[in-house]
């Protein structure tokens, strides 16, 4: 990308981006600081507590505005992020019932409206996605929530500062899962519900209107407060000076989030200094970005960028020779170079340094001769190629650079008798289709789907892709992959309540999954972001997420 082209793009963006930033800074005192971030999403992620837009939503609206019972440690980048207390100070399995977890709540925490975060609030928030009889029940939030915590069945108040969460079966992974349940103020929601016109009598319609209004006036307990939301244009967050965790009181006064789904557009906005921070810069502009003094941040992430294969009747991926051939035909090292080094080559969901890697027998590597031999055995050749279609997006949370990456794969697989068609849809639509599965009409004519996946824990990385209980719409086993072995091993993972038991069980499940190759394993993201030198205190954790409260900016 030439400098002239980048700045011409910046010019076309000037009106929209500059307008948003002018609005954000209009009332700021002279010494105030505003951090301006360009996201990969095409729209502002939902602000009503359960974000959409994949994990970019959690990163930019969930974690800044809200708290969860259990949270991720985003304070360091030297080792993988682990769990830390959030609204709960401690948790343990009920010794009398392994399907019941007990959480002790942090005393003295207030929502932004001054009301108390207590057991009633936690039960209310669980009911919003589980209890159809509750006034606050929100069907629109279920898809972004329950697929991430599929065994959660309910919540029970024990006392004001103790709550029990129940699961449908023993589940050692629940503490990981509930990092995705953000706690909103019931009082603030009730205020919006009471303001719905009396002419709206249907309870579901009243609830829906209340949630829509709440999204524009969201109230959580997080380090930032919502100041202004303009869908598809901007979200302005204000510092919460009274945040309960004194180490995470924000260093900046405001954050302005702007959706810019095109990598070149984000890069142009950064180079023209219309924003301070961009997610996923254009790979071919990295040298120019560095030459102008901007800083590049990247780190290992619990992330997988795959093609997820369909195992439905008639799918060519039902033949394991074809699945193995695709994996052996891809030169991941060359793709990494193409991306400027900003990826890790995937040889599974987890790599050899992970305690959950195990000992797969099938080695994912670049061996095109072996790939062609497998395809020949399966009945394909240069004159009789296999036609497959993959669905992807032009941008999105964790999608890295989906179009050039898929075009590279398309050309690579051609040498092994694959003829690949690429179907591009908008990110949020693709994400929704992923949850609907390969049997849904949205998957007609689609043989594989390219949706990047968080693999933070053995549920996210393994169980939701290898068991029947994770078939859509419950979770994201889009291709309906399951074997008796993966079912048995997944059950062992859920019953592994000690770290040693978990490492052993997860390693065995991972080895079984890799040997069955339900994915084209391509890459792990390293989360590249380009940031102005005026921005300091950035901690790039080994996580999909980042803590905006730690960041400072020199005006």
C-alpha cells in the first residue's frame, strides 16, 4: 500500500472520524485526555451487558463497562492470562453436589447508579438469559451468552453476599465460562422498563424496548461509564473515578471507540493521526507505520484461525484423507511471512508448550506431496479437482486479515487438487450463521466456515467443537463433529476438578481431536495493534482482551 493511497483513504474518512472525535472532545477540560481507538467491527458492539461482535465486543464494551463474577488477569503479558476474582472474591464446588458452585461476593461494590452489587443482582442477571418467566428475560442476548456457558441452569441467593450457580452436570469449567456473564444494574433496567409507554402491554415487547433503551444508557460497575452511543459511528466512555479496584481506575478521562472494518482505512486513520490506536493494521503498511514512530504491539493469544469443516451428509470433508490433505498442503510459514510475521503457525488447537496439547499421532505440517497422494487415493486429480466453498468475512473480531489469508489458502490448495470458492458475508452475520450450524439454510452450499475462535480453556478450545451437546444452537460445533472417543474424553474433562486431572484429560481430548482433523488448522493470532507513541502503559496480555484502564495518553 503506497503512502499516497493510504492518505487518500484517510481523506475520505476525515468527515466521519473527525466528526466523532470533535463530539467526544467538545466538553473536555484543557488537561483531559481522550484515547481514540479504531476497531475492526463494522458497528459498535452491543452495550447492554452481553456484547456481540465476537470477543472484540467483550474487549471494548463488556470489560470496560461491566464486571463479571470471575475475570481474566490482564495485568501482565509474560504468561497466559489466568482467572482472578471479580465481583466474587472466592468460589468453590459444593462438597455435597458437584453440579453446584458457591460464590462469595465482594462487599461494597456499587453500580454506576449507586445501587449495590449483591446476590439479588447476580440472580437477576442469570435470569435475564435463563428464566423465560422473568420480566427482564432477553432472548436477544441468549446467542451471545448461553453458547459460552451451556451447562449453567440457574442461580440461587444464599444470603446478600453469597450465591450458588447450578449446572446441568458436573462442570469443572464453569468458572471460565462465567467470565462471559457481565452484570448490569437491575435498578437501571427497571427504570427503562417503567418508562415504556403504557400502551405497550405485551411483557416481551416491554422488555425488548427496555433493553433497547438501556443500551443507550447502560449502567454497570466497570472502570468506565457510558457517555454516548451512536450506532455504527462511535461509543464514548467516561472514566469511573470511584471504581472499586483502585489499581484499575482509568488513567485516561475518555475513550472513543470507532468502527472501521477495513484494515487500510484503520491504517490511514492512524497515519493521519485521527486515531491513537488501531486493531489489526494492514500488513503491507507495517514498515510505514513503524517509520512514522508508531508502536506495534503483539503477543501470543489463546486463539485459533481455522476452517471448520462440515460433517453433514454429502460433505467432502467426511473423508479423513481429504481433511488431512488440506492440512498438509498449506505452507503456514509462507503465510506467516506474508502477514509480516504477525501470526503463529497452528499445528492444533494448542501447541506443544501447552499443558493441554497431549500427544497427537497425526502431525500437521507442510507436505504437499503427501497431500496430493491422499487426494489421489480419495479420487481427485488435477483434471478432477474437489470443489469446496468456504464462508468468511471481510473483517471482524479475531479474523486477522481474512480476505488475503483465504485467497492465499485458495491458491495453495489448488496445487493439491482443491478448487476453492470464497463466500464473503458481514462479520456479525457470519458469526450468527456459525451458531446456527451447517444444517441451517444459511449454510446451503457451504462446506466450511472461517470463524476465528477463542480457545481460552478446554471448553472453548475442545469440548464445543467435538461433542453432540455442543451442536447448534446450543454452542458452536458448526460442522456437527463428534465421535464416541471425543464424547468420552470430553466427559472426563468436565469432571477434572484439579489442575493435574484437567491437564491430563484435556491433553487426551486434544490429541483425539487433532487426529480426526475437524479443522483446517491455519494460524493463531498475536493480536497486532498499532498505537501512537503518546499512548503509554499498554499491557499486551496473552489474551483476546486488553485492559484500557491501565493506559495513559499525553495530550
